[in-house]
């Protein structure tokens, strides 16, 4: 049970502070500085934030039960959580394949 609690503590939706730049003495800090020197800050800010979260070993955990059919509304008893070990704030998961363009997908849907 202790290992479950320890693992759960890193899986959350509360973002750690990412306002401070990474140390330039580290590999991660050097990559961050390179990104910021090559691109405009506003163009790369989500990537820098994601990089800082990765450096902090943050793993995003989000309850997605209400999106199920039928909806599951209790995050404590449900296993409907989406995990993202490399999280980019504001980037949403979305379908990018049109199943009508893939002939064999209809067979899967109808089975």
C-alpha cells in the first residue's frame, strides 16, 4: 500500500511551479536556454513549461470518467484516469483519424 501511495503522489492535476528557469548547469537547463534563444518566448512557452515539468518528474493524472458512456462520476472509485508522463499544458487529446476513410474500421465498429 505504501508504494501505491508514493506512486499516486506524483500523479495529479496540480501543476508544480514552473516559473523559475532551470539551472544552466544542467543538461535540461541548457536545452531550455537553447529553446529560448532560438524561438520567441510566447511561441515556445508551453514547450518550456512542459520541459520544466518533465525535469520535475511530474506525471499528469486527469479523471476522464464523465467522458465515458455511461459517465462515471466518482474519481475515487473509478479507474478512468488519463496519465501523461510528458504533459504539455493546454494540449488536448483529440481524434485525428476519420474512421470513414479507413475501410476496415467499420468492421471493428460493428463487431
